């Protein structure tokens, strides 16, 4: 098991063993869904597609 920094909130995100590129992980701190872009080096990118911006009204 390894950890890397959340690109959104900079807390540790746990990467399960056996994870591969394009897998999704969730940040436990900010609940953002993150996609594993590359494993070497470990690089995460937030999935911004889904309603992250709340539409008020
Ligand atoms: Zn986070």
C-alpha cells in the first residue's frame, strides 16, 4: 500500500495495491474522486466532470 498527496487538499490518499492507471480513488479528506493518471510517478487528477460546482437555483 502506498500513499500520495491529494491534488485538491494535499492530504494523504491511499492507493491500494494492484491499482492501475485510470483507476479511481477517493480522497478521504475532501471526498474528491481522483483518477490515477500515471503510477510512475504516482500522479492523481481530480475528476472534475461531475457536479462539483453546485448550481444554486
Ligand atoms: Zn483531498
